[in-house]
């Protein structure tokens, strides 16, 4: 519903319950963000047409993690990761010069015609 917005993805190692953490523990491993206006080029902003479908690739910062037995892998997807990344006013105004903000109602499609996916490379332990 907005001409600009952000999509963030966070890779999380979900620890099982333990004596120290009876409810378990969630550890952020890495994250990434894409600002919609820069989805095709970091030097040529392109605003969106509300209601249209767009593809976004979120590249997290490189990392490595050994997910131990009993742990779960979680991907958190959101339109904000403040205060790690600045808030997007979603208006399309020049960055740092906006005079207003508006909410963005975003959807992630995960159906056959509009498949979403996560790539998690696995490397052998030496």
C-alpha cells in the first residue's frame, strides 16, 4: 500500500529450554535489509505502484553457525528492524528529508505462482 517500504530478514538460532533458560533462548545470527526503492539498483531509486507485486532479494551479512541438535532455525521477516536500521517513512520522499510517515501494509506471497524461498548453504564440518 506504500510507494516505498523496507523488508528485513533475520536468521535466528532457537535454543531449546534448559536449566538456565526454561523457556529457551533465541539468538540472532545475522540479518539483512532491502529498501524497496533500491530493489533493482543501489544508485537509481524506483518507487513502487501500490497493489503491484514485486520480488525482493534480501542478502544477509555473511556468517556461519553450527545449529546443534535440538535447536531450530527461524527466519524473521519484517518491514522494520529499528534501531539496527533507520525507519522508512514509506512515503517515497527523499531520504532524511521526509515531512510525514505512513503505514505500509505489506504481504509476502508463498504460493505456487509466487513462491518465496530461503537459501541456507550447508558446509561440511572439518
